[in-house]
C-alpha cells in the first residue's frame, strides 16, 4: 500500500528563515505531485503542481522539486513570513490510478 | 476555490439520522472525490467518480453512499449517522486533457459535520 510521509510534522521558525519541507512516498512511481496549503478551519489551496514531465516548479518564494527515482519531494520556502503559517500537505498521484494520496502535513508557524 | 461549492457548511446530527452532502462544480471536470479529514489522520478517500453515472469506493467507504447523476454534482449520503462519522468532509475535482493527467486538483471549502 502506497504511503506518504511528511517531515517534519511541525516546525516553528523566526521570520526570515529559509525552510525545507519534505515528502516521501513508499512507492516511487508517482505521476504528478501537488503541494497544498491549509489554514485552520479552511479548505486546501493548491500551491504548486509538478507534472509528469517536470522535475520542479516555482511560484514566488516557493519552489517544489520531485525526485521520481526516490519518490521524494521537497518544498522550499524562501524568506519565511508570519503569513506563511499554515499546514502544508503534499499529494501524489500514483501511476496508473485516479486516486491521489495525501501526507498528514507539516504544521508551520513563522514567528514575527 | 470558487469553482467548487459544498452544501451545507456545518451540520449537527443525532446518531441514526440521515443526511446528504452536495458537491457542485462549474469547471466541467470529470473526476470528483469525497474525502474526510480527521486530526492526525490526514485526508482519507471515501468514494470517487470518474464520470457521470459512475462511482467507486475509496479507502473508507463504509457507512457512506454516493451518486453522480449529473456531471456537475456529486452527492455523499449518510444513511444512519454514527459519532465516528464526525469529521470535516472535503470534495475535490480534477480533470485530464486528452488522456494527460497533469492537471491540478481543486478543493471545496469543506463541510463540518458533528454526530452526537
């Protein structure tokens, strides 16, 4: 059974730090990978999608990469801000399926 | 996401009552999903649909039924609610273009359900 691990589970950092969040899959055959942000009591907002033909994506201060050989993805947040405080989830689409699988998330708190 | 709406936003049920949650989309996406989110357990797939008139079981389907009579709507039913079904329910949509699955998922705002 495909499982997803996100490390760390929680992180508290001072404003301005550069951060790396990790996501790994037990089966490396991942077609797409998507990173989401979830604020308390809210739904999931898509941040970045790494498509099947890509290895990384960038949006503003966010950069996500996917190493398909190992089934690992990282989300890099540059110059973190208090507004970045949220839970970050990764979701992968195993090859040959219609069902994304989700990690349990990294809870990030950026202190002013 | 404005393209995915969920009704209702909140609901409190007593054990044994029934209810239906509605997910509606205006993006013409083929694939629709119902997830539940519980503390410490992440998102778990309940049922999904790959097109109008089709449904399939996910990871935790027991106690739920679904229907997709119209492409835009995906209904999740609880026939006899139990306290274990207290959760936040999310609908998600997704599409492929010409067999290419490299498109984003979009999520609805969620329904917070409490079963007493």
